[in-house]
C-alpha cells in the first residue's frame, strides 16, 4: 500500500461521518473536520487527519469529553476566559477566537484565554479567522513537555507554537505559524511510523546529544529554535497559556497520546482591529507595499522569495485541485477507524 491521493471532499465526508458517529453534532464535526483538512491541505500532516485516531481514542477511554458546555467563566469588555471543560481544542479555539474578534471590534483589541482544553491542531487555523474581518489574529498554545529549558537535560516546556496572521489588500495575507522547536514533534512521530531517520538538528536523545533516530528523539527532547531564545519563547508562551489561565503549571500538560488523564492544555487568542489605530484601507495598502518591497529583493539563488504562509497557501491551492496524499500508515489507521465506527473505508473514489 503506497501513497494515495484523496480528493478533499472525500476526506471531508469521511472525517465528518466518523465524528458524527462518535456523537458530535453536525456543526461541531464540521469545525474539527475543517481544522484537520486545513492542516493537510497546507502540508502540516502531523496535525491533519492522522490526529483523528488519537482524538477518538481519548474520547473512547474517557479522558476527553465529547460535548461539554464550554462556558465563559469571566467576560469583560476586552477580555474573557473560556473553560473548555476538557472538550475538543478546536471547538474551544473557534468559540474563543470568534469572541476575541467581537471584543476587538468593540475595543480595538481583544484577548480571550482558554483553560482545561486539549490539542487544538494548527494555530494558524484560529489566527486566520481574524483575516475575514480585516483584523490581525494571534493564537498561542502550550503543549506537553518536549523542550528542555536552557542548559537543562530533561524536557519541561512544550513545542509551544505561536501564529500571527496579518491581512493585506491585494497581496496574500502574511501568516507566521511556528513552533518553539526546530520542527513540530508530530513530524518525528510520522518519521517513526514510517521507519525513517530524521535530520540531526531536529532533536536530542535522553543524554542531550543530537540524534537521527526518531524513537530516541521521542524519549529525549526537541531541539529549540535558536537555542536559549527558543526555549525562552516556549516558556513565555507556557506562562501565557497554561499558567495565566489556571489550566496547568509548566510541565504538567499531557501528551495527546497519553490517555492516563486530561491534557490540561491552555490557549490564548488575540485580535487587533486596525481601524481603531488608523485608516484600515491605508494599513492594508501599506502591508501590500511591504510585501512587494520584499518580493522585489534579489534572492540568493535567483528563485522566488516567499513570505510567511505563502508556501502553505500555494500548496493548499495545489492539493485542492489534485487531492491530499495519505501514506500507508495513515490509510491503515483510518481503515481501522472506519471499521470501529461503521463508515465506508476511505478510497480515492469514494
């Protein structure tokens, strides 16, 4: 069984059907499906449909709730706190980001934090919701220990990502989405499943030495971007998401594959309304000018210069036309899910 190209609409239908069979409403299933498809379309396979099995396993084992209420336990003009009640991170994230945008429209800036959540997928999925309203969006989340604090041997802080999405007028939006580690831990899991080695600069083994063995890497720590700068950034994100929200202390978040209890993940979402700082159309045109100024620079190899988020958007366009590739391991995992939930096995034709 090799790679299979699945039309986007077929994968959407499969994921949605499984989630509804699992007990989610059509509306909630659509949110989670959109998040997973968003990741796969943009080439972030570690956060795409491959995560479906882990989400369902957490629900099946009773360590993640399917349909909690997710109330706003604090709500002020420019800020709020949502309690995800151990539900899907995507559902909490969309609810919180949309509230953030509402507050930014009223106050110029909005900040909504989330406690007691779970893995929410790709951070840009939430930050980019602000683009629809010509706003700037920011999304942060903590994660299970994966990076060692500077000069420490053991992992304590997560690969905690940050995403910032900035709208433009005619040019593509500028979207930065990055982990605090050199790569997301999910990429190492994918390499392990595929029996492949990893680059030496991706991770460290349990003794703090670079390794190309994904199994040793998963027992060790992820390499932080730029050494102490990356581990410091991760710590700050953890303090802003886990500690600020009262969700968890640094080092207490459980991995998505750890079914011994709730993940205790925290998120923070920000939105900025440029119209409250000046003329929004002028701002958008100025962003365009910056993009064009960068594009006009001479490249190191004569090829095109790409801005943050541009390669992902180009790949999304390609995959919407050609289909989403699934490797053999993911196909087998989804076949097992299909059998358990009584839905047709996913193929390229149905």
